[in-house]
C-alpha cells in the first residue's frame, strides 16, 4: 500500500471552513475508507466521547457512530480510546478506530472506518439465530462441545462468578467483511458465534450469513505457540514465587500481584476438562516437586506468569493484560502427547509435549510471555488471527515472550523460541533458519491465495501464514534491539544501529497498545511504530531513524535497491530527481506553468525537513536544492506544489 502524507504546508492554500482543527498529518485510507491515520499537533479538537471523521473536501470534522471497546492510559499522559464502528446500530466487525487523547483533546486517530455504507447492506436477518447456529456447528463439526459437559458449565459459572454464565453460543448480528477485503466494501449481515469445542479442541468466532445461512468466515480465539507441530523450576533454576497458604498447606495461587492481579496455576492431570483441574500443593512452600508426573514444570508456568505480569507492570505500569487486574490462570498437564500451549481468550493451557521433544511440557518462560501477550493483544488492538494482522499478532507475542525472557533471566536468554523444551520453533535473529521470511514478501513469505485462505482452508493454511509471516516483524525487532548490517531479499543494503531492549520494547508496546487496530497490516505497523517512537523520543530522534532503518531492512515501506527506487520513480512520475542517492544537493526536473512554486522534503515520519519557494517558468524547469547540513541519511519524499515528485535517498 502506498503511503501518502498530507502536511499542513501542502494544504495551506485551501480555504478552510474548519481550519483550526485541520490535521497536521493525514494518511488517506483506501477508497471508501476514512483516513487510516491522523495527527493533530496544534488546535486539536475536544474529545467528546467518539471518533471524529475528517472530510478532506469541506475540511470539516464530524462525529463517528460507534460503540466503546476499551480505554488505555499511559505514562506520557495519553489515553487511547478504542471504538467499533456501528451501522444501523449494528457493529462492523473489522471497523475499529483507536483515538489518542491528551488533556481532553484528540491528538490522533488510527484504524479502519467505512465512509460510505454499501446500499445492499441488509438491516434484518432472514434466518433465525437457531438455524444459523446449527450451520455454524455443522461447519465446526466437533465431537463434543463445552456446553454439553455439565461439569464445564458449572466451572464457567464458578470461574466468572456469574450464575448465568455459559459456554452456549449466543448469536450477535454484525456486519462481516472478509479480512482480505481491505476496503470493507462487501459488508454482509451475519450472526457471530463464539463456539468452544471440547473434542477436538478449538475455539473460534464463526460468522454465518444472516440471509442464507452460509458460513462466511472464522476468527480463531485459541492462539497457539506453534502450528505443526519458583521454586525449583525445570527450565529456570531456583526462583522466588508467591503461593498462598490453604488448609495447612500451600497452593500455586496468588491474589494481589502488582496491586490486585490473581495468578493461579492448576493441574489438569492429563485430562481436558477445566472443571476437573485441581490445585498443585506443597507442604512447606519450598516447591521442589520433581516427580514422575513432572509437576516441577508447573512452577515454570507459575513463575513465567508472574514475570510476565511484572515486566508489563515495571516497564509500563500495566496491571495485567486488560490493565484492570485480569486474573491469569494457567492449566498444566493438558491431555497426553499434546505438543502445544495456547491462550483461549480466558486462560492459559500447556501440554506436556510429545516424543518430538522428549515429552517436555511447554511451560518455558518465553512461551508463557508469548501466550499471555496474546491475551493483552485481544484486550487492545485485537488483531484478527489471519493474514497480515494475524502475523503481527504472532510477531508481537514472540517479541514480548522473548523480551520477558531476556528481562527475567538474562543469563539464559536467546533469540530463539522453544529452546528450553528441546524443540526450537522460531529464531528471531535468523527467521530463514526455520523457513520464515526476514523480508516482506521475500523468501519463505507465505502468499496464500484467496481460495487457499477461504473457509474451510484457513486453519489448514495456518490461518493464512500467521506463524510464518511473523518472521518479518520478529527480524525487525531483533535489528531494532541489536542493530545489524546486510542486504535483504530485495537487494537493499541496510545498516541499523540498535537502540537496546528497553527502548525497542517501549516502541513495540506503544505501537500495539496505542495505535494498532484489528485489521492493521505491516504497512500500518510501520506508520504507527514511527509515531510511537516520535511520541517517546521526539521527531527526528535517533530512535525514529532506527525504526525507519529497521523497517527498510525488512522491506516494509522501503528496502528496495537504490536503482529500483529510481527506476520506479521514473516510470510513474513526470518528475526526475538527480543525483539519487544524493550527498549535499539534488535537482528536480519537471514541466510546469509560470508562477510561484514550493519544493519540500519530508521524512517518512511526516517531518518536513526542507521547504523552499521557487519561481517557475512555462515548460521545463530544473530546480537545484541544497540539502540541510544536519539532515540524516535515509529515504525522503520530495514534493512539488504538494504533489509527490518521488523518493530521494540521502547518503
């Protein structure tokens, strides 16, 4: 997707009716969608409880119709309000806007929002909820479901403290558009069901056409660590944990971590019913439960959950995944020969591994951090679990799983995932080693066709490559932390200076929790991470430069060869920029009419680095521009009278 910045200087010649609230930065959305990113640096509009929509023609702001999803507050004084768009009082499934406010003023917005609703969008269902549910259940085709198990129904009532709670799916009418429809043009009125199958295990939202009963799509809720396949902890040595005293003994439960978060770890004893889980106990609170049942691995899960919560609280003041003390419950010893760990939307589940890894449980700290971060993502950006949003979902879980490991036990840290249980599944420093791409759409990129990613093939294709294409985000983060040089799959020579774990983690966290929304892509992640770095460290800072360099290194929004950039510009643009790359000056050649003109140079973060007024003549013009002495190496956008002339590489 091409990224286009519209700056104040570019639109200053327009006649504003509502000019005092004109965005200082605006990235247009795709046709039919509102701007995917806006920033108000001065004279920001007052936040009145809803997103604002900016009409570029009239330069007016208007409120958007939505329902509130959640609120995030951060140490910079920002509040992020997330909204889901509604049409005819019906939610648009992947229409989400994140509104960033400060001091009661809107400073920015990001997300997907439909401007013009398709005329064919239905307003009423033609089939009943019960018929739609039967079609959804036929599609899932499980042998048994959670609500059919009385013990599990009793369990969910106890766990939630709600006598009416049930696993029985309830249909909600939504407007559904396949996540591959990035313009949200094909809205279909659909029933949305949360279906939790017990055998075989799965949990997913299933969307059923409310007109004809056809299953339109799914969104997996159970997020797995992989798809193929303290106390004296087994993986992290002797560690301090917190347990509670109960009936003259101790159990792996804690009630007040970081101001009130419960951490609870349970034993499924190789069963699959959460209602049958029991406490792990110890008589003296010295947890060295090494036994044939491998109970020593339970303290890994408990300590890993505690460390994950401590990392988010210590670094960002966050109280659990929802920032409101959501209880973290872990269930160990799930089933037999089960090589997986998962977050199911409410709790953690760990298998005991299988012969492939010597039957070692998957309770390693990087996996704990990974899975609990899935929970945090569901409470913030809520990235849909397929295609690029799903790859970002997986990538951010790898990022924080690995970061938490490096923070909690630096002496055992690595850039791999799964090394503790003898089965490495990914390497963030070298994604290619496990057939993941390190370049956007490069080697090993999983480009799943629309047919190959359609129902019912999504799960067969790893939800369209979520565990594969996450390699690009992983490598971006690795470079941002450590730095690196090399050439990517596009032949682009990159040089990234690492900013370290704390700064890179802060940028990634802010990108995820403040700016990303459910259908965000890699291009969005680049834009929003640059804004996150700007928020934290200032425009033009080294951190912003290195975020840019790291994205270019992995081929997102840049990272093609210099020759490729020049060739591309010459094919699509009536402007010629030379020399390119440039050292201290460049020229731009173009046809124009006589009059006043302006040539500007803009960084990829939207910062105007240069603005020079020029006199134009009829016919050909050749304008010489001296580059500022303090401009940093990188890629910049050249504009002439507000029109993009091309990219310039500053050596």
